[in-house]
């Protein structure tokens, strides 16, 4: 037990997964992403140097074998750009990074189509990252998508691509999208990408299963968050992939029995980028303070993140869906200056307390959070590394969350740097990492 671990977002993304993956990667041999694409932005700060990983697993910074699994949608241009930037910064990528031959390929017209659907009057705008993620997953599920293996097989690619292009041209005309698409130029560019990607592309399910057989440990790096999961999140205001722990075996090709533990990453408050219900959103100056102190602006798009208070019903729900063995609580330091801190302890709907996550957008929007006020600690926790140095009220805050959620908080993050971390003595998390 505990050998192969999933680390994933317990809220709406941007919980600090990048920092946490980097922190624990040394216990593993391979780090693999299992879903999403370059809509992710995982920040890792190492001695003042900042890296923002989008497609490449954060484990690359620790020199780990890194894998982009079959569950991802890959924009070759974005991937090559990211690799070049990492190598320019002195990170060795080639020879360490492998891309699944079954991962799907994003094309520029996916972005065009996304812009069109997002902007169409009368349609719900999701507030996507405009990376073509949704339309590419649409093609995957519609069984007309093009995978890495298809891209590398020249003859096959031409045929598949031309059929897909014909399809897209029909859609473009039907929706009167003015923007012209030069399908032939795109095909040529992708044929060039194929040659640059070829050395990295392989059957990563086999690579991972071989690693398992050789006794290697795998860390699964989730992107987005449970509430953005296409099945279990706040549909339709979600991303188009399976961000939950169950996505790990599907998105990598290892058997579910090879996933031994699940670690949830959560902020000590809550944020969300893009549209959709957010029961504990704070519209007042305290919400503004969270954004300012927490520097809550998107790592990928620069958009201001919506900010609000810790939501216990939401964490209980995401703990249920993922089966968290332990939680990492990040950005505790952002709460240092508050006199009191509201925490949502229950949801009310139509005057009654509910103990289920509403399934519809309408019900979720109508939820009234029930708050308890917890006293703030008003003293700096930023950079602390020992649990006993935390102010008693900060410990009370964490204990309150832990007790109500019903999952241990094994690790507390007090700043963006690797070292700004508190490990809870005797926690299950340390035990499962050190196995
Ligand atoms: P991810 O997408 O889950 O990897 O999270 P992001 O990188 O998008 O956003 C998290 C942001 O918070 C990044 O800018 C991190 O450097 C920063 N961060 C992570 N942990 C802490 C922490 O404990 N305190 C503070 N102040 N910042 C943190
Ligand atoms: P990381 O991995 C936060 C959000 C978008 C939008 C919705 C759908 O850094 O936590 P998409 O482009 O995926 O179709 O957009 O999902 N979103 C994220 N929010 N963190 C992310 O990634 C996100 N990736 C997508 O803002 O609301
Ligand atoms: Mg992010």
C-alpha cells in the first residue's frame, strides 16, 4: 500500500498542486499527468526561480522520468515551446519526457471553434482557457480525433486530417465563422511537429506497466480540480476531462489496483477561475484582500481568480469522490491578517439543510452557505516549517477543518517555496510517502 500515489486538486483548480508534486516527487521514480492539457498552470518555485508547467509533469524539475499519458490532449506547438523554455532554463527534458502515442492532438481550429461557442449569444459561456481543450475532447469522444500515433504515421495522418478538416469546414460555414482557416498550412506545420515529437512518443501504458513490474513508484499528477471534473464537477461549468482520482488509471493505462493512495490538495480558502456557481464567493473587501494577499491571478491566462471562504461540504464531497487518504492545505499564510475567518459548515437549499452536492447549476447557484466564524490568528505563519510554531488559533483552524472534513491534514504549506512547508508529525501522509 501507498507505493503509487495520486496528487490532485480538491477544489476548483490552482490549489498548489505544482508545489506539492515537486515537494513529494523525490519519493517516486516516474511522474505522470493523466488528463487535461495546457489549460493547466502548475507553479513551482525553487530558490526564487519560478517555473510554470502546463503540459510537462512537474516532476521534470526533480529530474524524474516524466510521462504525458493517453488521457491528455496535446497541442504540439505548446508542448515544444514549453520544452524549449525548460531547456533554456537548464532543465533536462529530452530523454526524460515521454508522450503517449494515444494522446489526442489539438489543432488551431479547435481554438477557433471554442472561441465561437464561447461567444455565441444565448449560449452559456464557461469562461474557458481558450486552449482548444473542449473541442479536442469532443473529437476524441466522437471518434474522429487524431492521436499522436496517427500524427506520426504520415499516410494515415493525411487521410484522417483531410476528413477532419472537411468536417470542420462544414461547421465553420454552418456557424458563419468569418475567420478563415488555412487547413493545408496547418497540415504542413503538423507534419513538421511530428518529426520533432517522434523521439518522445511511445506506448506509455507499456512504459508505465514495465516500470511497475520493475518495482518503480509512480506519482500521478492531477490537473484542474475535482469540482472541474466533467462527471463530478459543477457541470456544465467544468473542464472536459476526468480530473478525479478515477481518471488516473484511465488516463495512463495502469490498472486501478496499481493506484494505492490519493492525496488531495486544497487551499485554506477557495478560488475559482471562469464562470459557474461558487457558494462561498466573497464579493466584499475581504474577498479583495484574499486576491491581493494570495496573488490570485491565473498562472496561464492572468485572469483574476474569484475568491471566497473554505467550504466544508465541498471538501467532504470531493473527499468522498476521490477517497483522500490525506490532505495538503496550502496558502495558510494568506489568512494571517484576518480578524475572523468565515468557514462554510453546511449548505441550505429552499430553507433546508442538505447533505448532498446539488447536481444542477440552478440548485448549486441557489445554495446558501451556513457560516461559522473562526477567530483569526493575526500573526505571521509565512515560511513556518514546524507545526509547533503555528499560532494556536491557526492550529485550531486546521483542526476544525480536519475534524469536519473527516480527513487528516498531513501537510501545511506556508509559502510558495519548497522549504515553506510543515509536515504534521506522525501523519499518514508521511507514512505513505516513505514506504
Ligand atoms: P496549481 O495549478 O494547483 O499547481 O496551482 P497554481 O500554480 O496555479 O497556483 C498556486 C499559486 O500559489 C502559485 O503561484 C504558487 O506559487 C502559490 N503557492 C503555493 N503554495 C503556497 C503557499 O502555501 N503560500 C503562498 N502564499 N503561495 C503559495
Ligand atoms: P490547474 O491544473 C483552474 C477552468 C477554466 C474554465 C473551465 C473550463 O492549473 O489547476 P477549459 O479551458 O479547461 O475548457 O476551461 O475550467 N480551468 C481551470 N481553473 N485551474 C486550472 O488548471 C484550470 N484548467 C481549466 O477557467 O472555468
Ligand atoms: Mg494552476
